C-alpha cells in the first residue's frame, strides 16, 4: 500500500491510510472523545481557528479536527481512490 494524502483545507494534508472514521462533531460521545484526547495530548487541531466540521479518528488514537465537512473529505478520498462519491441525500432517498 503506497501513501495516500488528502487536502483537508487551509493548507492541511492528512495521511488517509491510517484513518478509522470521519464524523461530525455534534454528538456527546464525540465531544467526550475530543475532551479526552486533549487531556492525553492526542488532539491535533487542523482548523486554523475555524469552526470544527469534522472529527477524524486514527489508528494511533489521535483525533484530528478539520474545518471541512465529513462529506467533503470523504468525497476527496473517494476521488483519489477512484471510487464513487455517494451523497447522504441520495442514500436517504433510496431508503424510502
């Protein structure tokens, strides 16, 4: 497996081979995880002072905060890997 990087906004680049999950920061469990990572020096803030729109969990237990939405980051990853970009509203329409 060769290294793959994705631009996550504001001049920041993420090594995507070690990413476990990309989620929005809204839920209480994610907020607790962010707080715990900060206490344990495992938090990496890549927002450059902007609002956090995505929280990225890595294999090394680091948590990365990003200013781009999870859908945007996932779309960029899928574009790099040649996959199909699936938008959440398309998936919801198919469920009905």
